C-alpha cells in the first residue's frame, strides 16, 4: 500500500525483453538502495512492482505481459524519468490517500494551462472509469496523489503547485503524454458493496441504498 506522496524520481536505466514479459533496471534516485530489500514493493509511476535484484544505485523489477498491456510500462524507454515511492510503514503519515499500485486505466494529458504560479492539467480517461472520479475527490496519476478540481464527462482537471512540478515527473509532462490512473479505492468498494454482485450493473445511488448500507441516516427514524 502507498500514499501517493512521491519520495523521489528515478530513471529507467536498462530494459530487457523476456518473451512477452520485460525486466527493467530503475535508478533509485534519492532512495538509499541499501534500505531496499528483495521482494519488497515499490510504486514506479504508480505501478506496484517487486524488487527482484539490487545494484549499487538501483533495483531490478520483472514486469508481466498483463502489466505491460494495461499500464504505461510497455512504452517506457531507457532514460525515461519515473516517480518512486516505497510501501508505507505502520508509522507513516498518510498525507495523500490510500493507493494500491494497481492501475485502473491509462489516461492522456489533453491540455495544460498556467494559472498564477501553478499549472492546470487536464487528463482524459476511458469512459469505464470516469464514473469513479469526483470533484474534490482523490486520484492517483503516475503514482502521485492529486485532488480533482473539475470533472467533465471523460476528463478531469488537477492543479499542480510548483513543489509538485519540481519533485515529480509532472514538471516535464507534455500534452499527449500517457499516464497511469488509479481511482480512489473507496469508490470501487462502495460500488461493489451497493451492488452486492461483481457482475451487476450500477443503476445509480439512491438515498434508500445509502441508508441501507449505513452511509446516511434515515430522516423518518432519526431521533430528535
């Protein structure tokens, strides 16, 4: 589990094809390699990957064909800058939001505009996940915990302050760039809880459903 607060940026140093899979060497940036352990998880641009070997200044990861197909890892090249975050500890401050590192879809930066000292980035996403994105809700973009400022059909806006631009890959992102998107865990579990069936179709949230599942009070029965 991660928080979406990026520790450092690294870089793809080596990429090796392994049949339908791949093996990558990631430079660890400011992360002390001696603190990493074989088998532990690191979020690389929001993708939860397992450390399989260590070098003097980086770590190796193995990437399955499934991950290559449903994330941006399949397009990474040697020299690409990536965001890095180690898994949280029980004592970690949860300054972002709960992030699993399991990417829901690939989005695209569709627009970028300067607003004061900040940058407003607009991302387009597949229609299948747009229903999980809400204004003022949390979203993870390439491993970065961000607050959604605006939602419009299959697009959403986020505001990037200078600090975020300086310490993550969003400082150099260009329109047309593809990113890994992970929606808020709460939205996904709430949908499953309310439908009670993984194959059921959500027809809408009603007051009755929220009351039934304890997310709202029943005005007719409330005391006082």
